[in-house]
C-alpha cells in the first residue's frame, strides 16, 4: 500500500474468513530491560478502545460465531479472529479499532500486569514448557537469550508511559500486515485499509544478539520426570529458510516414525514423549529435540541423540530422505486445511521475506540434497549444540 502497509489475501470458497493484523515486531526487537513489553502490549490491546470495552470487543466477534485471539513471538505480534465470511466487516472494524485506538487504561494495565505474573508462574511451574521457553538462553546472548514473556523484574518496571511510547514507535502502517484468508472481497479489504489507516511511519528497533552453545542441568524439587532439550543452530542461506534443516529436524524427531522416537521410546522404552521443533526465520534459526525421561537416563538419552546424528551423517540413504520429504510435504498440505493456520503461515513467511515463498514449500523441500542433510548432521558434535535439562532434585 502507499502508506507501507502490506496486505495478504488468499481466496477460499468456504463461508469462513480468517483475519489478522500483525506488526513486524516481537521479543527480538526489545532491549533486555524492557523484555516482555511486546507481549504486554498484545494483552492490553484486548482491554478496550474509546468506543469498545473488553467485553464489547469479545462479544462483537463471538456473538457472530467467531473466535478471537492473538500471539507474540520473537519476530511478530499478531491479533486475529476467524468469522463466518458474511461478517468480514465486523472482523476488520473490531481488529482495526484495537490496533489503532487502544486506551491503555491505567487500572486495566495494573490488573493485566497481575495476569501476566500468573502466566509467568504457570510457565515456570510446567517443566516441559519451562525447558522449551528457556532453551534460547543456552543458544543466544543478548535479548534473544531472555524469556519472551519477560521476568518479574522487567514486568514490574514497564509502566504506562513506556508502553505508550513503544506502541507509538512501532504500531504504524509501514510496520503492519493485514492478512485475510477465506471467502472475501479483496477490494473491500483494500478500501478498508485506505480509509482507516494514515501515512505515519514507525520504526522497529534492531537489537543485536550473539550465538553461543551452552549446556545447563537444573534441579527442582517436586517433579518426578527429567525434561531435556537438545538444540543446535542451523545456517541460513541468503536470508531464506533452511529447508535442509527442516528435513533433518523431521528425520530426527518429527513424529512416531522418526529416528529418535524409534530409538529412545520404541526400542529402549526410555521416554513417553520424544518430539522436535524447528524455529527458522531470516533472523535466527535452530532445531530442537525434546525428551521426557528419568533423571538416571539423561546422560544416556543425550548420548543416543549424538550417536543418531553420526549415523545420519554416515549412512542416510536417498530412500529415507525421500520418505521424509514426502512426510513434510504431506504435513504442509494438511496445515493449509485450516484458514487460521494458513493465515499464520503466510504472516510468518512475509515477516521472513515474502509470503509467496510459502507456496513454493513443496518445491523447496523436494530440492534438498542428500549431501546437505548429511553435512548438517555431521556438524552436531563436540560443542556444536546446546543442552538444557530440568531434573528431580532427589
């Protein structure tokens, strides 16, 4: 758009529409003393505008059969709803009002601060969530090594003035993406954006961070299971997603047919949960493997993970590689079934470069070479990985 806003639209012929306003800002754009402010702003945008209170916002969406939510990530903050398509105008108007006109009421802000304190406690008390939240501190220095939700200390210091200043700096059209997936009229969407958003320019801070490989074992009373994460950096080529890394991550821990699920759970019965995730964008990239096991088996599980990477580096076959490619492409096709999931996919690809690249996923996965996957696996040795385990104290 002339004002810098990006509009993404995918037409679908079912009577549902998913709508989101997103900003190109998240935890990666925060200084350490303000860690958690993007997430705090996300919470506050649901608390009211001059013409709608929090109940009005929820009711206008939900009473039309819709659902409303949002999320904060390292590289994006998004506000979305899914509606019957005849109510597209309601979705645009309510979300647009939230994005443009938040009150940041002082009393509501203090109440929401308490809510976030409870969220911090909840995430800390759940061992699996805790290690997933904190693995980045073993992988990165600087702001990326700090928890996305913030800490008690940072959240206590973030006041209304800081929130308003941050909001005004970032929430302008040139930093925004309006995404719509579903049965909608593109011209209506464009006209809404032209009519309701001006030409002010915002600036998203660029915060430096560095990579590292660190390992930590923490002890905690009152838990029975050891929760561990094995993680490793993957290279980015020309600021594009590393598709070879996605293949390797799925091969190792992508489902019940993966190598590590078979080795750790099925063959040795050392764990119930064995799973992997890839966090790959143009700013940073890593894969992780999560295992829940006993305290006594932590060392063995770590050893089995390292040994499996050696096996892949030495003996991965074209047949197995092609099976994993087919799995990923199948998962990709299934992910597009939900309009809301598709909307999030397109937003994340746009933040990392270009939403159109999402539609080339199958082609890019198919082009991954055997030698590239084996080379990535061969790098996972020595000190080229990070490890975080939360184990029972007794």
